[in-house]
């Protein structure tokens, strides 16, 4: 079994200890974006639409519903604070992909993958337009992203991806020429290839790391946001549009979909949308459809001008490497580096618990990998460390549906790629509740469901065996073992 660059080129242990010595267990984003406080629901009210969940999925749903029908009474219920969970603590990568990347999308939805790519790009364009139109203070930067190869076998993968993008762009150009309306709705989704292969010298000219062997520069299908600022700006936009927002109002039950119970009040609604994502579903049918997997993040102190010059990164793109257990990293608006990923931890029983957020061995591993990536930053400290739970489903991208005779709609299972996709999911839920037949609702992706996870102990055994096998593949030139090949054969495989 081979080794990875992060094992071949480990930094000194003293470098890691120093960097972590003053780190606090706290979410930088939420500390950096104090939000408005909203009242708790007390008493009984009636409305046209109640939205359960105050993350991106719920906020986009409430805002879009109100903009679609300003006369409708829309109520949003959040169990704790707006954006306190995944929406306020993610990496801030706002990706166009609706399918968790090309490989996952092509393998699961081959007949409609190109359509999903087009809809995903249009979705990102719509988010950018809304941020500009409403003047949302969300740190939105459409700088693109770089996928980097840190092992020789990954270089060819990126070269093939660049060639595939060029072919897809030619196909998209022909399709958009036949659909002037689509081209007008998404003018930046041009037939020009949006991905360019970078050899070692070229990628290190963009961002200097001795680990980089090649890169894929994606110019239009990715943006960055400040996660907590986006959530809190959306909440303010909701209120400005007339949405009634309530915090500390957990939903206890949804009855037949029209009577929504909270500890101190009841909402009687014509329609309900569920945007609870990683938390236990209020619908029994979805209880085994997702599991919470914990992701971990470090945030550095602000870099000095000299430190920033030593790594370049003037384009401020988001970066992710190409392993199965991958890292993602980006610059904040004040030039800190967020560095996360690699470990993805599932806990027996599939519970969401605050104590799972502090995992010293993972933070030490991330710190070590950070200084392998950027050895010139030796001496830099991390100011914050945190974690959050991702709502993972077996197909690794969102699924949708209705319940209670069409009175309830849901979208969940974004698997860590929901910053942009939740906007698309909000539109799907509103289409479904209205009974509209649209391009979105006709998608196989929308009409189908993922296979559920098995109950314990099978879930824990299977998930942890998958993670172990992916790690082994990273140490074996990408070769997948029999277990992973079996998952691929039945449509449950994962390739980041």
C-alpha cells in the first residue's frame, strides 16, 4: 500500500502544535456575522405556507414564495437561530453542480446530465442576480475554482475533465441556439468551455503549493460566499418581503400537513415545506433516507501581506483536491484561509450531537495537511476550529417529494453541496406544492428517490467500511477494492 503526499511530506510536529495552540472551538462565520433576533412563536396563527427550517433551504423557499405571491401569508419556523447549523458553518463554496460533480451525475442520471448541468448553471446565475438585485451582504465572489492534482494519477483525471467540458460546451451551444429563451434566461451559461487544464507550472502560478502537479481551472461554475452572512441576509430579505420569521420554535409534529405544532403555539397552514435537512425528518418515510456525517474545518488568523504574497492566490478561487478523501480551502474576505474536509465521520445511531464537533485527532490531521500544502506558512496559527453535520443520502445529491396528499413538500440529502442547490430545491418544492408541471418537476432526479440506509448496526458497518475503502483507494493509485466495485455495480458508488 502506497502513501500520499500528506504522509510523504509531513511537517514537523512542533509546527502543528504551535498552529493549534490558541485555537478556539467556535464557528468563525457566525461570530463574524451577528444576526437579527426574531421572536418565538406563541399562540395560534394561520397562513398560506409554513416553512419548517431556517437554513438556506427554508430561507430561499420563503423568499421565493413571497416574491411569487406577495399577498400570501408565509411563516418560517426555526428551532434555534437562523443559519446556526450547516448553513452558517459550511465552507462557503457556492457550486453550480446539482449532482455532486460530473462523475456522480453522469453515473446516476446519464440521460439528463447535460440538462442538469445547464439548470445548475442557470441556478447559480439566478443566485448571483438575486444577491445583486437585493443588495445582500453575503460576501459573494464569483471567482471560479481550481481542482488540483496532488498525486500523479490525478493529473490525467483533470486533463480528461477539461476535454469533457470542451465537448459539453459545444453541445450546450447547439442546444441553446435552438432555445433562445434558455439562452436569454442564463446569458453567462455560454457555449465557451468553462474549465481549463493547467500543468504544474501553470497551477502553481495561480496558487503556489509544492504539492500541486496540475489543476483544472473552472471559471464560471463556482462562487464563494460568507455562509452566515448569506443566511442572515436572506432572513432580512424575507422579513422585508413580508415573511414572518420565528426562532426558537421547534416543530413537534405536522399532523396532516395543515396543523403544525410547536411548544408554545400552533400554525394552521394551507401548505407546508420541510427544510430540516440533516435533522430527523418529520416524515417517517424519510427517516432512513439520510444520515448525518460530520465534517471538520480549521480557520487561520488573517495572513500578512508577505504571507499572502508567498502563496499568490490573487484570483481568490476556491480550491479542492482530487482524492476520495479530499480537502477544500478558500480565502475569507479578510484573507484568512479556511481549510477543511478529509475526515468524514459517522457516529453509531446517526445522531446529531454537539459533542461530536470536537475531534482533536482530525484537527491535528487537518493542520498537518495544511502545512504540507503550504510549508511557507510555517508559524501561522489557527484561530477557530469547528465541525458540522452533512445530510448524506445514498445517491449523494438532493431528493424531493410530497406527502400528506400533496400538502407537504420536502427537499433533503444535499450531501455537502447545498449552498447553491438549495435555491434549486426551493423552486422544486414550490412547483410541487402548486401542482405545476415544469422542466424541474419532470426530471428523473426529482421524480426518483435514493435507496434508504439500512438500520443499525448495518448502517454503521457499511458507512465506515465505505470510508475505509475510499481511503485505501487513495493509497493504491485510485484502484477501488471489491467492496467499492460492488457499490458501483448497484448504483451506490461514490467518487468525489
